[in-house]
């Protein structure tokens, strides 16, 4: 039986993208005969067939020391036993396969700074961030796969991430393979609209002529809520007032409330907060909008498209790599400009155009299934294990 190691601080299907992804991939591996070992600080017990190895990190340590301690302890513990595949997700320095879900930390940080509209504050952040020990510690750990010899199998979750790795780490194109994120296409598909569309729209006060734009994120500012609100104001200014913006995830902060009030959009913007089932929101929406300042490869974009909801996002979202601009969605420039975003939103307020793009979005989204992702990942793991056993 082949043995594989995953390592991250927390394993839970109810946590963030990388954490829940690791659990789902572990389940698939176990079903296919692998022995899965999870190294981390926390584990919620799934999959129960996995073997959990606790990495104890004292709580009182500074954040940058915790990062180093985790990476060092993982290396020490893993080297005590023979494993066929050791997978790094960006928080370890010892591995023979690497897949980063967060992109390049220093690039993502630089791009997210644009979320700060005030020029002086942007300058201050650009000065302060490089002074952080944690910033440089994370960068050193993240560069580990590109220092190792032999180099591990490096997997990028989007074409954008591959290009970033090439430019930032001076990696060669043939050293990096792309395996896009995947979603549960049995859960996210166009049948949702047939089954559960209508009830939520009635609750929102949506009329037959209204278009519903959906925005999903817990970090509203960095995912572009402010340019979205400004784009909504532009739509209203040009007499395109038949729309609602549904915000799922985070709660409105003070300056955002002021912005909405200034543009008199109180009746157009609805904050749904945290929700148990995002499926309903895709089914009751017409267009998905995420003018993010940075995303390695946003799953919500792929989920929306698989559900038949055309998406608008920025060029610095890795998920933009699956969008054919103008066919199944739109990709706007970075940092997002509200007028350009409003232009794309206005185009999708046309029923005929939106229906055509909805059909194309579903076709595209269905290609990026979690099943396909797991199959391609297992192929890589099999090859790594074969190489290890031969050598």
C-alpha cells in the first residue's frame, strides 16, 4: 500500500479552501487504496481512515516562529518513517510534490494593497509589509520547493499561478504542470435553477425585470466590494436601476455603509451574511461578480459557472483562466475600474446575451470537476511514488 503525507495547520471540510480540499482529496486517495497520513495541529476526524500526526506548536510563540517551527517539526517527523509521497501545500520545507493554494505570497500581498483606495495609505502599507518578519519567513518557506534538489513535482492550480512561479522563482515552464481547481459538479449544475429558483428572489423583493448580481466573500474589501458598489452607482446613474446585488459572507463595515448611502443604493444591495447552502444563491442569481484584487483560483467562480451563472472577475484571479472573455463571462483589468465593471454588468443585463453566456458558462464550469482534479492529482502521485520506489 502506497503511503502519502499531507501537512497543514488544520484539516477540516468546513474550513477554508485548502483545508477542505485536502480532506476531500484524502478521501479519494483512501478509496483508491492509499494510506493517508495527516500532519497538523488540528483535525476534525475526517476521513476517519486517515492517520493523524499532531504537530504541537506552543501558542505563546510569535507568528513567524510558529511558521518556522511547524515546517521544521514536520520535516523531522516525516523523515522518521518511509513515505512514498510527501505533499507540500506551501507551509513546509520538505516534500516531493508541491501544490500551492495561496499563490505567491509576496505577489498576492502587493496586489491586495490596491484594495486600499487612499494613495498615502497604500504607500505606508508598501513600506510596512516588507518590515514584517512574518512576511519574509512565509516567503522563505514558500520558496522551499524551488530550492530543493531534486526538485519536487510542482503543480499550479491555475495558469496565472504557473506564470507567477516562472517569473518570481525563475522556474522553467516544463518544471510546472497545471491542474486547475475542481468543484462538485453533481452539486453545482443547472438543475439547481429548475429545483430551487424563486423563493429567495421573492424574499429579496426581486421583480421579473430585475437582474440579480451575486458576490461571495468573507473579506469584502480585498475581493472588490467597493468597485462593485461604485459600478452599481454607475448603472443607476445611467438609468439601469433594475438590479439587486446580493452579498454573501462578510458583514458591511463602516465606510462601506457610508458608500452605499452616498450612492443611495440601500434598496439595491442586500447583505445575506454567512449562509449554510451557497447552492440556493447560485440558483437564484443571474450573474456572479468578483472584482477581486487577488485570488489564486477562486472556487466560487467555478461553482457559479458550473451552475450556469456567467462570471465577471479580474485578471489576477487564477479562475479567470477558464473564462473565454465575452463568451462565458468577462475578465476585467486590475486593479478593477468601476466604469469598466459597470460596462460588463450592463451587457449581462440583456436577457438574450445573458442566456447565451449562461449556457456557455455551464459547459465550461462542468469541465472543471473535483473528480477530474483528483484523477489528475492521483496520476502525479502515482508517478512520484513510482520514481521514489525505483530510486
